[in-house]
C-alpha cells in the first residue's frame, strides 16, 4: 500500500509537469507574431513624350587633307610660309633650285630643234626620190630607204617633243603650291637641304567645314531606323560634345552613310559635316556625336532605380491586382536623366517597384506604401538608428 502511494505520487508529479509545459507552449504559440508582409514603394508606368537621343564616339576629319611631297629631287631654295598658317589655293609654299631644270629644258629644246631639222631634210630627200622614181632614175630600194628615214625623223621629233614636255613639267615641280585653301603644318625641311624624290614636305588640311566620322552597331542602327533618324533628316538634330563636356556651338548634318556593314566590327560608318569658322575643331580630335530626333516620341518611362539585372538581361518587379510581386523582363531604350525608356515588357499603368526590391521575391504578397509615407518611414528609421 505504501508502494502504491509512492507510485501514484510520481505519476501525479509527471502529469502536473506535462500540464505546465503544455500551457507554456500554448502561451508561446499565442504570443508568436504573424510574419509581416514586406513594404514596397511603387510608381506607375506612364507614357511620356521625350526626345530620342543617341550618343556615339566620333573623330574629327578634315574634308580635304594632303601630304605635300617633292616630285623631283633637288635642293630646297625657299620656304614661303609660316608653319600653322592659313594659306590660299595656288599660294606658293616651297621652291627648289630651278637652274638644273632650266638647263634640262634648254637641252630638250635644242634636241627638238635638231630633230625637226633632221625631219625636214629627210622629207626633202624623200620628195626628190619620188620625183626621180617617175623618170626611172632611182631604184625602188632607194625610195624605200628614203621613206624609212622620213618616218624615223618624224618619230625623233615626237620623242624630242616629249622630252621637252617632261623637262618643262619637272621645272614646274620646283614650285610647290597649295592645292586648296586650308591650314599647313610643320615643315619637314629647311632651305638649303637636299630633297630626294617623293620626300614629305608638310601636311595640309582644310579647316572649314569639318567632317566627323562615327560608327554605329547593328543594334543601334535598328533603333535609329525605328526612330526614323536614318530615313529622314528634317527633324534630326546633330550636335557634338567636346572633351570637356561642353556642347559645340554649331549643329551639323549627316552627309554620308556607308553602303555596307563592316565585316570586322559589325558596324555602319556615318559621316556628319559641321561648320568650323572659329577653328575649334581639329582634324583627328575625338568628340561625342549626339543624334536627337526632335519630334517627341510617346514611350513608357520609369526610374532607373527600378531596374535589376540577371544573366538573361534587365528586369523589374511589378505589383499585380492582388498585391503580389511579378517579375517582368524589359527591353530598354535610351536614358533620360534619372529615368529610362522601356521599349517592351511593360504596359501603361502597371505598378513598378522602386523601393524595397531586396526584400521581396516573385509571387510574394506585399504592402504598397505611398511614396510620401515611404519617405517619412525612411527618415524615421534613420533617426532611430542614429539614437542607437
């Protein structure tokens, strides 16, 4: 009987402990809070009128450029310009010593005179032979000889004339003139130096107007075609951004579009012309070409802060009618300050998540805060963290 009482006491104690533990567990379960839905801020995807803009790296290129060279060998006599001068078409720039070439012209002239005299004598001999042939006082072989001598003499006249012409051309090459109006660079030689044939004397370029050459990729070409820029130039604005970020004061216009896409780079070459009265543009200079389609285009524009990246491309989170997160891949256009154009992937009126992106995942239900309320919450959270 004593044993049974001890057993009953043990069972009573175990039962009481189980009741207490069960009660504590229920209290904990009752006290555990329900997982809170994450808060996000959204903005509506709306269409907005904006100007299509495309930027491309470009290089300034003179409309005309030439490397002035010595076409004959000789000693440089005079340099008749200051390096960096603006020169006029036909202006005399270099002269070589003319005396050797003048002597060649005189020699060629004498050779021509002798050839003409020989030709005249050969013609007289032929005429006499033909007269004698009528009376039978000369053989046919002698007549043939006189005809051959006449033909040779005529050829020698032509040869001497050609030599004289060449001598005059070489004499003309002793004067090097500007082939067009433009700016001339550094002189490679000074007066008194000997110049071999084909020696470079100086570089010369036109300065106004100037061309800018740039290339666009196939993808950019399709975007330009969609915007109508490559089809019509009436509403096209072309400008330049200089190395210091300033915009060049004069606009330009496209004057050439290549007919093929480069096999090596898969790009299409374009060229635009720009006025250059102040000589601010220099051949070889690098600039940024800005193409803008002046007629406003209606496209969906969203903040760039809403964009996220994946290996497959860019995407955004939207909130559907049930306040659940949806992943939307998007095709992007050009940047517009802090915003960016969306060409495909969004419909007008959709709610795009701009804040709280890291706290959500597709399919998750969220609480959408008003932008003003979200801003206040951020400020409050920042103040609280500072106090801590």
